[in-house]
């Protein structure tokens, strides 16, 4: 059985246009996620972009997600791994499976256990296309 997880972002910090709506922000966004969690009983996943966001997010979210473009940021990975929450690490589009495993190793070396999620989201193929290479799936399945 595959569990259902509610996923939403309080801040879409990677918007291309400076004037684009980014979300409700940390405080209001976490309150909204808390309400969803209490109302539905579903586990909640949200992403963090900076280390100072990890502690408040960990008070609400069951799963902390590291966005693909931040997948190699050591301080962010260590903060998330130390949060006591499950971490979902999205593979950066520019990373090989082998390089992604080095990022995952940062999580494994930091946390007390090695439970975390690696998400394959494709590789850059040209400037605007992502292509999922299914050969990466067995490579990303690891044992620590």
C-alpha cells in the first residue's frame, strides 16, 4: 500500500519572475499546513530553502524536502538530517546518480538512521527538457 502524503510549499523561492507570487510565507504557510494535518490526518511534506527554516518546519511537517537545485548544499542537508524528520532529497537535474549518492551520503552520515527518500526527477536534456533515465532507479537504491 502506498501512503498518501499532502505536499505544499510555503515559499516557492525559485520563481523566475521577481513579481510572481511565491506563497504565504513561512509563518502563515506553516499554520496552513498544520490545519491541513489536523483536519485530514495526513502526513505533511514541505520544502526548505535555507537552514533557518528547518527547525520551524520540523515542528509541523512529517517530511522535509530538499529541492533539486539545492540537493548538494551541505549545510541544508545536515540541518534537515538533524531535524528528526524524514528527509526527501530531490535529485538535481544536473546530477548523475553517482553524484546524487554523494549528497545522500551526507544525510546518512549525519542522521542516527539511514531512512530518507531519494526522488529521481529527471536530467537536463537541452535547455528546457527533463528526461527521466530509468537506469538511475536501481543506482539510487542504496544500502548504507
